[in-house]
C-alpha cells in the first residue's frame, strides 16, 4: 500500500486518484463467505461477478453500454 504526499492511496500500484486499486475488489457481508467482485478486464470493460465463479453478471464496455447477463 502506498500513500502519496497528496493523501492518495494506492493498493498494488502508485496512486493517481484518491483511491487506486490494481486488481480485483471484493465486498462481502459480515456473516457470509460469498462476495461480489469488481474489476476491469483487458478488453477495457468494467465487470461485476458474484463469488468469482461463472460468467460476469454485469459488464459495462468502454462506450458505456451495459450488459446484464451478456457482454454489453
């Protein structure tokens, strides 16, 4: 983790925003081991995946098109 002189925080990278994460971000309920994962993919899409398994539930492509259960 890096905190620069402007207070920007980087996890796995040198930050260029207030919070900059290189890698997958996951959120879990306190009483669960299942989680929602947020990440960008090499094709410049933003993806949301449940529990890291199977197809992505939501995909937003670089043109802003949203796919739910599809690739956008």
